[in-house]
């Protein structure tokens, strides 16, 4: 996905492929609604699979960090049983059962402060 900014990969843990696809689609919409500066691409983990993709590739710049972190936090609050894995250039992070404080930590993650 072309674009300037930091790239993150978000996957869904412990759910069926069908549910992962639905979650990816739902979170993608939430992220796109959060900021005009974010780019989100839904990808398949298996190129031979006949699905829309259970992985999101998110490219965002500094202006959209807070909005994207808030959108992910809000989405996880509504989908409290969903566990996501966020791959950053610095490692992997797991998020689930998010609170307001956790949403702040997501912003710090995207800013490279964790």
C-alpha cells in the first residue's frame, strides 16, 4: 500500500476465519471514519482463500494517531471479547478488554512511546 507514514498490521486472535473477516471489515470502517489521513487495506492471510481478508494494514501519519487510537479503543470496547494483535516496527502487542486508560496506551503505541 503506497503512502507516507507509519505502517501497522492488525490481526484478530482466537476467532474463526469468518469472524476475523467480519471484525476486520468492521474495524476498517471505524478507522476510515476516524480520520481522513488514515489508509486501511484489508488483506487475506492466505492468498488462495475466498474471503475478503482477516488482516488490516494501516498507514497513518502523526496527525491521525490520536484519532486512530481512540477509534480502536472505542471499537474494542464494543467488541470486548475480541483480541487483536498489532504489529509495529518495534514488535507485537495484544489488546483486548480495553478501558479508557488502555486507549491512551494505544495512542502511545502508535507514537512509538511503548
